[in-house]
């Protein structure tokens, strides 16, 4: 759900800030809301397992 949630939030006006996702599955994506506040979205367990992590 994490990767899908990042795409959804970007579509709602958030801006990508820092991508800390790894090819092996774990990680998080830092975004900025329209006011410049930073928040993060982590990959779900299912996404990590699907990526072999």
C-alpha cells in the first residue's frame, strides 16, 4: 500500500522530498504537504515481502 499511497498523495498535491525506498523492499518516502510540512510513508509488509525483503 505504501507505494500506491505515495502516488495518491502526489496526485493530491504533496511534493516528493526524499526517496529512501530500497530495491529489496524496505524503506520510506518523505513528502512535503502544500504548506511545506514533511511526512513519510512506509512500505507495507506485503510490499516488502513481494520485493523479497
